[in-house]
C-alpha cells in the first residue's frame, strides 16, 4: 500500500483518487479552497442556483466507468442523468433557426435540411462521416491511452480526411477548421455551427487543426446529458464516492512545494512549513502552478511543453447569471447558441486582444430544473461567452460593458428578458482564477491531433519520478470526460507502472 498525495480536488484529481483508493492505496487530497469540484461550482442566491462551470455532460460513459470500477452503485443510482433533447437550438446571424436532436446523425441532417435546404444538409452529413474517421483515428491515443512517447506524430499528422480543394491549379486539403467550413461546408450558417464547438473552448478556428471536427462529432454521436439538480451534483457524487473508498480530504490546505528526496517526489509542503510525506504525488493543478511548485525536472527533452506553444493565458469563460421572474416556457430548449454577426471581430477580440469587446457568440442555458429556482414562477438562466482571460476584468467598467453585450445577444433567445430580470451576477475569469487556482481562470481545451504542439497537453508522467499530472491541464486535455479519463490514466500508471497502455 502506497501513500499518495493528491494536490487539488478537481474532477480529474478525484477520479484518480477514487481509483487509487480502490486499488488499496492510502490517498489524501489536499485542496486549497474549502470545497471540491474544481471548476464545477455553483452560485446560490435568493433561492436561485447557477452552475458557474460546465453546464452539460458529454460522454457520460467516462463517469459510468468510474462508478463501475470504484463501487457497487452505478452512476445512475448516485445522480439523475437527463438526456437533453434537442441537444441545442441554434440562432444564426441571418435569422435562421434550427433545433438539433440529441445523438442522432440522421436526425441532425433532417433538421438541417428542413431549416437550410437539402444541399447544406448533405454537406453536413458528409462532413460528419469524415469527422467520424478522425475520431476513430484519434480516440485511443488522445483519450484512452497515456500520451505516446513519440507524441510528435500526433502533433504533426492531420487525421481529418479532408476533401481535396483546387486553388490556383493546385490541389490542397483543409488544414484548419476554418478551411473545412469555407471549402467543404460552403455555407456561413454551417460554418458558424462547426466553429461554435471550437469557440466553446476559446479555440480560434482560423488556427485550430481540422481534427477539431471530432468535437461536433462527439456531440452528435454520443449526445449531451444534464445532471438533475445541476452539474454540481456530479461533483458531489464523485466526492462521496471518494469518501466511501476512504479517501481523506484536507480543505484549506495550500500546497506550496513538492518535496523531493533521492531524485523523486516524496511528499508535499504547505505554507506553514509542514510536510506530508508520500510515495507518489498527483498534481491536479495547471502547468504554471505546477512549475512553481516543483520548479524543475517536470519535462523531459522530448516532452510537450506548454510554454513552447505560447499558451500563457488560455481563454476563459465569462458568465452572466440571470434571475428571472415568470415561468420557463415548457418547450424552451435547454441550450441555445446565439451566433455572432461579427465573426472576425469576435475572433480578434478573443485571440489578438483588441481593445474593443466584440459582440460574442453566446450560449444560453435554461435547465428545466426545480432545484435551481425558488418556485415555478421564476427561472434561473446562465448566459456565457468565451473571452481573453488576461483582459482587465475587474478594472473600470469592462465587466459590466461586456455583460451588457452578452445579455443583448441573449435577448434573441429570451424575448422580454429585460422586463423579466430581477437581478444578474457577473462571473469573470478572475473569479474562476480565485476559485480554481487556474492561471487567469483559463479554460483548457481537449487535446487535438495536428497543428503542432499547441493542441496537445503535457503527459501524465513527468520527468520527476513519482510526480504525475492529472486534470484538464494535462493529457488528454480539458472538458469533463477528458478530465475523468486523465484520472483513469494516472491511476493506471501508478498501479500498473509505465507499461500501462490504457483500458482495453
């Protein structure tokens, strides 16, 4: 039985802790704040409740597997999963609307045909076939296995089988998501639909590899799910599973250094000078903080280095939490994406840091959940957009000016919003930084093949023996299912050793 110290109580860290405890190890989680869940947080006020992190769960199979492997009670006995249908309602800049059914490629194509016409729908259907091929090529190496030692193959080889495109008498293949939209979809509404999946993680489609086609494919193929009571209930269930497996949690414990002895990680040190010894250390923190804690020996010469990609301030999520009077319409979609009329301005604000905020693409979440509202005569709504996390949030009137832009966009999906509004709370990347410890409150994206090192995450193992990375800032990247898989990979590497190659 080994002693294992886990830094942080995020979803990936707790997934690793539960699996390691079941394997017979003594696991202690040290969390600097007073609660668990990482970015999966909740704000409550006046009987209203809001998810301030992820609002929906893709690939629930990852957490089903976690609960099967760590106890008798399956996930569905611990939380109530609700399949969201339609999975999303899209409002395009030209006024076109379409609702896309959940987990049905044929249904999605039929809905697009009714809204956009037969030819655009056929193109989207053909695109999904190619996206599936990219998914089949990358699913294991980028989600289910530890990062390959020859990871540069993943970084340099584009798995998306793009259609050849003739330009200037030469045949070219789409290398970016934007090129897929321009060359293959050839409809601004389909392009907006495609690019919204990248924008959700702050990825600029003009630079994002074509393999990001797996993001809409995952949603169409596996569906989206909501956890009744709010996504915070999923974090509670994972935390309680950890407690049932005798994982110890120490809250208010800020780790300030990783202790080394005889050339390997040997424990963690706290601000008051106390040291907790360990045989293995699992760090569920972003790479900036981990580099500060260990200071050296985190990367081998051939390892993925985040700083090489220039990713010092990944985009963050800006949320406006709305308390509304009046009941939710029974047929209101759970999720609506309101697409920006100014694509280039939005992308420049997001990635270049232009001084003037642009009208954003916003996501409106309206869960039909009595647990999130004081009574049936009120409604809680979360409206969010992805923004540059290193903007001057909290200074001057930027927060309120941008909140006005977000609410103005959301009014297309919520007619009469201003008349119904009781109050609003603004949730900025700065607040996410304070709650989660992630640098600038940034949101990590899932790892993607192609496009170079900037779209992969560092391996779960480090150059310091006994120290492991877990969570969205490590392989296989951000998002709830990827964080859960990182926990499975780290547990496998510790229990089975460096020969571990993922679940079969």
